C-alpha cells in the first residue's frame, strides 16, 4: 500500500465515522444474485431508467437499482462509501475523479473486457478515451468508458460578427483579438451595440477556469517533471495567461464572475458580448431561452488557437466498475449496453448529452445539427487534464491566480511563481514516492 493511500485511508476512515447508517440505504449488497447497484448523478440518473427495458429484454436475469446523487454531494458520498466498503457495483464518475479512485485501487481495469467485446476503442474520440487511461505499475490501463463528453468552444453572435466585418468565426488568437476589438469599436463608437455603452467582445466569467485551461493546453503542459511540479511560471503557460488577461486589460471582456451577471442569455441577446466560451449543454439553453427572432443569429465554432484551430479540454463522465462488486459480469453487461452507439443516441435524445463514440454521431439528430457539429470538430482536438488526484485543487488555484492578474492585484510573473511554489508544496509527497520507488527498483 502506497504512502498516499495510507494517508487517504486515514482521512477517509475519519470521514466514515457515523455514516454507516446513512450509507445503508444506498450501499451495495453482498448478495451476488441481488440487483445491480448503479450510482449516477443529475439529469443522467433521472433518465437512465428509460434505457433499461431494452437491457432487461437481453438480460432477463439482471435487475438494476439506480441511486441518484446530487453532483454537489457525489464526491464525498463516493469517498465515504469507499471507506465504509459500501461502493455500488458501477457508477457514473467525472473524468477528473478517475485518478483519485484509481490511486485508491477502487476501480476494476476494463482492458480485457473491452478487447473481448464488440466495442471498438478507436471509435471513441481519442482525447476523451485517454481521460480513462491511467498509469499503473503494470503499464497504462483503461479504468472506465466515456458515457458522455464535455468540452469548451465558442458560442457567438454571428450577426454582430458579420456587422463588424468578419464573415466567419476566428480561427487564431490574432483573428479573435481583431474581431473583439472591432466589435468593441462598433458598439461604443457609433451606438450600434446594446445601447448602454457596455459592449464587450467576450464574456469570460472570472470564476470559470475552463477557458483559461483550454488556452493553456494549446501551449503545452501545465505541470512538469512527470506531473510532480508546477510549470505555470514557464513560458508556455505565461503566453496563455498573458493572452487571457490581455482580453480583460484591453477592455474586451468585463472583469466579472457569473454571479455578477443577471442573465447570460438576456445579455447575449441584447448584445452585451459577442463571444462566450461554454459547453454543449448551452445548445439546448440557447434554443430554449433566446427569443425566436434570435435563433438564426447565433452559432458555435471550435476554439481559436495560437496559429489556427486550437485544442480544448476533455471532460464529461465515464462508466466505471468497482473492484468490490460481487456482480462484475452483470455490471459489465450494463456498461457495455450503455456504451453501444444506438444506446448513446437514445441517451442523447433524452438528455442532450453528446456521445463519445464517433459512430453515434451518424444519427440525423447530431449529423444534421450545425451547432452540435462544431463540438464534433472540437472533440477531435481535445487533451485530458493531468492525471493526478490533486488536479482539481490545482485547477481552482490556477483560476484564482489568474483572477488576481486580471484584477491587477498581482503581476503575472509574481503570481505564477507563487502558484508554482504552492503546487510544488502540494505535490511534495508525490515526488517523494517517485524517488523512493526509483531507489527500490
């Protein structure tokens, strides 16, 4: 058992005290002939039951009990279940949570099962599938199958962009900057903006870390030395941060958090901003919340990169099988069924979630949807986050650092050096474990 796992278990043991009763109602039963326990979150948990009749028809001896968890409590619930030996058979797991549960040795590798099935690994968007591949002492192993995908790209007012003199969405950082400057000039110079003198090129809420992280991924790794040290003060991240902060410093985006914006869709409709970096759920939101007269005025496009179309973040949720399950074969049958292209197409129809397999995109609902097709293009260019349990803490600290730079309370050089020092301290144990392992080999 690694030192990291000992420390985690000590913390989890304390967390689990007094929660045995709370877990009893949703934990996994040890009866190998009982129902499968499947934990899922949010809207996905609400609709997955609608997919089960076809599964039952194929596997009449299997029944599934779906437990819905709120996203805000899911992570702690899973950790307490691990500490109390009450994990379900299978689970929906956020892609950035996989490194943590892999480090705890809680997940069953899926390589052999996938190889023996009809599932084609190369049918998945490569960067999305890679979020489920973790390094182990036995080499890289697959610990989950993507269930739905998430990435970030541009939502934009095509009409305002055309009015500013641009026939298509920007493809490079320089083109994006030129377009935002032109939009700003037009809105404030001749009164053709939203009429209130607060026209901006883009909306990039300061408490949303994904836009900056996507720009950073376009430049290179944000961690160094095999993910054991920060690389935020190095030139690659500094280029991304300078570009990001420059958008604010040049008055092209308001220095606001999302809580300071009364209604994103209303502000988008009245022309407060032209570009908005967001994810696939906003396709449905823009169609529901913008007036009918605006439906031909907005569009989506892949993120611009430094010199052309850029990469973006690889997110979403995956289906995982827990090692403690007493019904692994039945649980795998459910994972395999939910991972079929046809099932993913029905899942998309119910939720709007985008499928991770290219073959699922052949359905007319996706193939003929222009707004969704921009996501298909972007998903061919995504990169996973660093595969370490500490990443989510680093992710949030990165954005807080950027917020200080944007608000000019700290310079970029001092801020990134400070961030690297914080990350290095956070990852000190990881370096010690690597050094110790190298000595004992």
